[in-house]
């Protein structure tokens, strides 16, 4: 950048390189860790890349010695893929919940008999963080300002709650 950028070194979202970085969850997690932002305990595994060190048990997953206990979240590496799965341990009945882009008033579905992880690409596996029924999205604007909004978590019942004007609440 030029002198106009100043000491803050802004991130240019219109550049092709950084834009592709924003679409890769692995790159985002790495970048967040580099700048000191806490991320959930996680591992990355590429099932098609001939990766080694994957251990699967009924109540945890382990990659290269790092264990993630169920319940855990499985996110595709591509941030454009919103098909996120949560796998539950047998101690609470097992199964999995699939989160997806809203279809009408539905945003998730539970599959009591599906406990096997997907093996068709690269995924991030992270510890499930209980939120007492709320999802929180945080948006940052500059180094000293952030805006956050909460909504009912799709992990509860998969139903989208809307106000009288149809806006999600």
C-alpha cells in the first residue's frame, strides 16, 4: 500500500487475493489467530488430500494428536458452503444436526441415526460452544468499535422466528 494507508494497514476487500481468503474458513481461522483473536479449539482435516493422523471414535475425533470431543461442529473449508453439521455423543442419544441456509422458516434438521462425519472434502472440526439458545454475530468497524446481534440459534429446533413484518428475530 501507499502512504495513504497509514499505520493501520487496512484490509482491502476488493482485491481478488484477500477476497478468496475470506471464502476459506481455514485462512480466516489462521488470520484470526495471527492477530490474537480467540477461536474455538479446532482441527482441520482434508479427506481428499490423503491426510494422515485421523482417529474417529464414537465420542470424539482426533487429528494429529489433537482431540475434539463430541458434541463437535463440522464446517466445510469453503465459507460459501453453509451446510454445517453438529455431531452428538452417544451419552445424549447420538445423531447429528444439519444446519443450512434458511428454506422458508426452517434452518436445521436433526438426524438421530447419522453419526458418521462427511469424507468428501476439507473440513474444520471444532468444539461445540453452548450458547443457551442464541447465535451471536459480531461485526467490527475499525479497531475500537464492534456491533453485535443475537438471534435464536438454529440448533434449538430449526424453526426461524419472525416478527409481524416477516423480519427474523
